[in-house]
C-alpha cells in the first residue's frame, strides 16, 4: 500500500497533522518514530521501521517487538491495509517460528499480541499471503527459465519478492505441504527443487520427455546410477578409478556407509577402490 492509498478520514487527519508539524523534524529510526510517522500519514515509512524491528534481533529487544505489535493492533482496528506488508512477518511469529526472527525463546506476550493483530487483519492477511505465494512461484519459475535448472535457491527468490528468507521459507513449506507447488525442499543451501512433467538436460539445459535416455538437443547420453540403477537426470559424479557414474547423493551416502576409519575414506561400489568425496569427478 502506498503512502497515498488510505481512507479519506485518515488522509484528512494526516494532512492536518502534517500542516501542524511541518516545521518539526521527523524521527525516522526506532520505535518512537512509528507513532509520529503514522500520525503524519507516512505509512510506508512507519511499516518499514516496524518490519526492521520485528525481523532484526539487534539492537531491538523483545519489548520493542511487543511495542510494534501493540501499535499494529491499534492500526489494524482502523485499517489493516496500512500494515499489509508487516502481516507476513507477524504470520511467521504466529506460526511459532519467531525464534528465527528474535533469536530467543518464544515470548507469550508477543505471540498473544500477534494473534490479536492477525484476527483483526484476517481478510487482508489471507489476500496478502495468497499474493505472495503466487509471486514466489512466479519468481521461482522465472529463475528456473533463466538458469535452466529446477533447483531454485530460495536466497535468490527472497530479494526478488521483497521478503526476508525466513518468510519465504515458511510460505514455501506451506505450499509444499498443501501441494500448491510440486517439488521438495533441501535445507542444505535452502534449495527448492521444482518437479516437472519433463526432465532437463544437465549439459545444455534443454527440456525433454522424462523417458528419453539421450538429450534430443545436445545428444549427450544419460548414464545410469551404479547404486540405484536409474537414469541420472542431474549432474552425475564419477569414480576416477573405474569411470562409473552415480547420483551425487547416492554416492556420498555409499561412501559414508563404507567408510574405513583407518583410511579415512569410503569404497567405490564397483571397483572397491577407496575414495574421499573430493576425489569424485
């Protein structure tokens, strides 16, 4: 919501307040700046500070975060659209993942205040969450097309949708759980792997039917994994001794299972030579 998009009565009050205090400097930092900015009608600037306090563990304390929810509750009772951009961050707290934001144990007052805000802002919240989920899907598909990959770093998605990574992770988790998007999440690197009806060549990036064993675009033949015996659709790893290929995750797990403490390495399932993960090609 822009600074100009708010109800007429609030608009009139904001103009009056601005006329009365036009010669006074405006506070732009900290919890004390928020009421003044709201009073003068600078809603976007006020919400920016509120988001900063909610998501930043330093230098703001839990009391500052509680104060933000007190202010948000008052605003939500008038017009929840004013704090629309803040709602996803409060949604994270409401879903009890606030420790990611506060770096502290859950605070019952903060959670209770947040619940009160979201109750008054329920319809706006649902609209905003739905909009952000669709935006995340659109951006993920855009990145997939740009880089010819189905493995999407959510750290790249977050800045494009204008959200913190914590909020993106929560919404992606919900979408996967509700089957709003097909794929799976890998916490190592915060990667969303999108499922598709087609496979993508790891050599040239071209898409093709999953039943093909050879890329119709670049002609590369896809090897079979020596561990699971299925065709490898992602970049394979190869044993430098015997040249056999495998899915990376399968080979790493195999080396872990066959690890010899004396040698400090695992054993290739085919040639039985000892290998470390860094030895794989």
